[in-house]
């Protein structure tokens, strides 16, 4: 069951369809909840401040550390280089959120973390790429 309120999470129809196909059409439960809760929009109409796949964002963690993160598919993930899998807890927390949002996730240790999405550095759709 999701705790995402309507109007808090936006996904492009393209991202939604591709994410649903992960793991042979059986996405993990946390991703399924997110997919079921999202408001779907056409890629050409997504706001430029919404985190979509391959968006690059500047975030500040609750400890004050800033990071540049790129949200990606699991095969492209390189966490040490800032490429964060959409299936990771922080990736799921970022997907579909807008600049200015505070998001939380639970680390494998059980500790809750919080971060703020400070800026959108790059979003494929805003640059005219509606198919990546």
C-alpha cells in the first residue's frame, strides 16, 4: 500500500511502461506501489522540474552534504559516480518528485534518511528528448 498522495508523484507514460517491464514484468513491490500511485503524463508535457529517468539533480542530504545524482536503470547504475538505480531506495524516493521536494527513504541499516531536491541540472524531456 502506498502513502503517496495524489498530485505528489508524476511519471511519463514512457517511463511508466518501461519500469513496469523491469524484472520480466514483475517489478519489485516498492516499484509497483510507486507505479500504481503516480499521475501519468505524456513526455512532451512533463514539467521541467520533475525527476524522470536520466534526470540529473542536485540534492542536499539531512547531514548537509550535497550530491549530484543521475537517476538511471539498474544496468547503468554506478553509485560512486552518482548514477543511482531507480530500484534503489533513494532512486525510488526521487522518481517523479519535483525540485523543492523533501524525500525520505530507509537505508539497509534501517536508518531513515532525508534529502531535499535542490535543483534540476538536466532532464531529458526538457531538452527535447522524449524517447530515451
